């Protein structure tokens, strides 16, 4: 009868309430995890921002003749190779010396480096 239906409805209600409680706990855990990740991200940005600012300022001291000198290397010194590989990575290019040479030929390279996303 109707009491059996009422009992069944009550049981379903309790099951739904339990499922909601479990889901709320999961959401609360995820919020905590996100907050922790956000705080780590903020720390990383606070550490990196001054370095990035210095790097952008340093770009103003790089001249066309500096770029021309880099392009003249057939077998670059290790540090030059390393710096050019990093540049290729920043611009999501292959890290080969040939790829770096193509990147160095880009007339907008200096402007593009200064405008790299700071995120």
C-alpha cells in the first residue's frame, strides 16, 4: 500500500541525501586542491616576475649586430646554443640550430620576445 511507497520514497530520499553529501565532500576537497594550486601558482609568479622583467629589460640592450653575430656561427659556443634552444622552446619551435637560425631571421623577433605572454 501507500505505506510501502512512502517507505520506498523515504529510502530513496536518504540515498539521494547520502549521494549529495559525498559529492559535497568531493567538491570541498577539489576546492581545497584548487586553492592550494592557485597559491603555488601565485608563489611561482611572484618568483618569476622579477626575473622576467629583468629579461625584458635586457632585450633592449640586444642590437641588430648581436643578432647578426649569432647568425654567423656555424658551430656556436655551448652557451649560445643553449640560449638559442631556450628561445626556440619559448616560441614552440624545434630546438635545432637550423630552427634557431630561422627564428633569428624573423624581423619581428625582438618585438615578439618583449611581448611574450607573462603568464
